[in-house]
C-alpha cells in the first residue's frame, strides 16, 4: 500500500508541474479511474462484491487516503457503488450515479460531460467497468488500455492539459488480480 501511495504522490507532483505554453493543469481535475472490484456470484445481472472485492474496495480507500477525491462518479450497478463506498465514506463524498443510456461510447461521453460539469476542488474518482474505463480514457484523447475480464487491480490517472495533451499513468493497487 505504501508503494501505491508513493507512486500516486510522485505522479501528482509530475502532473501538477506546469510548464510554459501549457494550459494550467490546476484548472482541470485530475481523474482517477478504476474498474469495479471483484464480483460475487450472487446475481448474473447486478452482482455485489466478493470477499476479495470488498477487500479491494478497502485497499482503494487506503491508496487514495492521501489524495481523497472531491467527487466520485459510478455507474448504476451495485459493484461500482460498493467499490466506491469505502473511498466515499473516508472522503465524505456522496458518489454521483451516471446513468447508462445508449452504447458504451455514449456512456463514456456522458461521464466525460459529468466530469466537465463538476466544480471539483480535487481529484475525481470514476469507478467503471472493463469496457467503460477504456472508452472514457479514449474520450479524453489518450490511448485506450485493454482491461481483461479478470483484471481488477489497475488504477489509471489522467491529467488533461487543455485540449492539447493528455497524460495517462497506469499503476496497480491492492493485491494482484487472481492472487
């Protein structure tokens, strides 16, 4: 956990360092994205989290303890809300649910629009799915990562520099997926 905190602090320092000719990075929120934690086998349509998923949600809260989000966005599904719950509780933030209307590309645009509409004074956490997180990253202009069906431990940090540039850092938190 200490490794993730150190990595997050180092990434924040690099991404917050404005250089001449770039848009002020502080005018746009740092966006932290994760896929929901491991699913339970209790419901095919809207599962909750397994024991390891509940632990991963706690690990996410610990990883973000030094940089708590000012806003949290989740999908309507239980697994995203439950993943965000420990972070929300620790940060004192009520997660906002972004409805899924249309296809994945439309949902990614809806989340991006929701982020743009925020008046966030700190990082924004987005808890999504293996197909929505890459689409959202792509909607901001970065290369879309592939997220395997059994991959739950990646954390994506996106910093926008106006319309000209997007930096994406990928790291891990909690136990490695499948361990």
